[in-house]
């Protein structure tokens, strides 16, 4: 492995550590406050630094999208992904949430056939089936009761996959500022409206923690930019699975969570299928690359897709 790939892998590991810490704070606050309230203030406090970048966007044009349907669908999916992820982290063990969210690239592969007209080979279908089988092992329908947290995590994974499909459909036809701004607007409208139904006054320290969520998400995104700039995607992307190690460690020491056998087995199947797909991509055996360009935890308005941040920084040069 070259020095660049080693550097990229280490930066990605650090980025995943920050993302995991971001999720732990969500879980801590979720024990006291509604998930939508946490998401609202986290997104609100992430807006100032992003606004600085958006206002310095050198490209000209209006804030109206050229492709309203796909931009609207992507924005709705990002908001749904954030809502689902925030709620799931609030009520479920960390390792269980990550196991379900890791299925997002597999869902991308399934949806790419009807929505993008792409062809998927036998090896990829087998990997997808194994990964989705792992999700069923984690959920154990009919054996253990499924709650809103499980449905929220599944919604988050599916919404993340749909947003990735929308990005691939849009390509570079839309300005970066539109792809960043419209999900923020959607989030403020939805989560802001929810405050009228479920709101709990926040202590100053807890409000500050929502700001920490925003800072960690943005910092992790920029570290991921540096990781992909330093190393090859096939070497950087597998580091995303290190979030499971962070989840087990944080869950063990902070929340007394002990992953059971089915969760470990199911998570192993999901990660093995994703790694198999990544290996085939590295060898050039696959034309599809949904896994190497996505954060498996999903894209949220508090932590925009790293590739969009990278594009915005390039456009300023």
C-alpha cells in the first residue's frame, strides 16, 4: 500500500470516529429530547459555516433547480434520512442501528435497476442477497418485536439509497449551492413545524451539544474529503465499516449495550457483502460504484455529502 493510501485510510478512520461521536451525542440527547428537535437545532447551528461557503459560490444562476423533481426527491430523502437516523440512534443500540444503515449501498444496487436502467451481474446480486439476509438476521422479524426505531433505521437506509440514486441521475446538471441549500430548507420547514407539537426546553449545555453535533459532522466531512484526495477510493471506503467498532466500544462503555449473537452475525454478513462489492470494483469487475462514494450512515442536513463539499471548494478556485 502506498503512502497516499495509508494516509487516506487513516484520515478516513479519524473521520468515521468523528461521525460515530456525532451519533453518540444524538443518542445521549435523544434520551431527553424529541429527535426532530435535536435535528432542528443541529441543522440550524450547522448553517452559519455552510452559509459562508454558499455565499462565496462563484457560479452564477438562480436558486431554482433545473430538475425540480429529482432535486425535490433528493431533498425529501435527505430530510427523511436525517429524521430516521436521529430517531433510531435515540432508541436503539448503536451497533443495531449501524447494521441496518450499512445496507444503504445494497439498496442502491437494487434500485439502480428500475430507476437508472443499470445492469447488475450475478456476483453483485449474490452479495446483495447475502447483505439483505444479514439485515433480516439483525431484525429477526417474528422472533423479536420490531419497534419504531427499527422502522426509522430502515427508512433512513432506504432514503439514503434514494438520495444517492437522485445524485447519480442529476450528475452535474445542478449547481452545488442548490444541492446543499434545498435539503436545509426542507429540514427547517419540517423539523421547525414539529416543534409546535413536541418541544422540550433545552438547557444551555444540551443546546451547546447540538452545536457540537453540527461541528463534528462538518469536520468529519472535510476529513473525508482529504482522505479521498490522498488515497484511492477502494482503499478509503472500507474504513467506513470501522463505525461498527466505534459503536461497540461506545455502546459497551457508555450505554451498557452488549451486541448479541444474531446482531454480530447479521452485521458481519452485511459488511462482508459490502466489502466483496468494493473488492470487485477495485479489480474492475463491476461497472457500478454505489458503495465507494457514500457514507453508509447516510447523508444528513447536519453533515452534507462530502463530495458536494469537495465540489463547492473546487468551484471557488
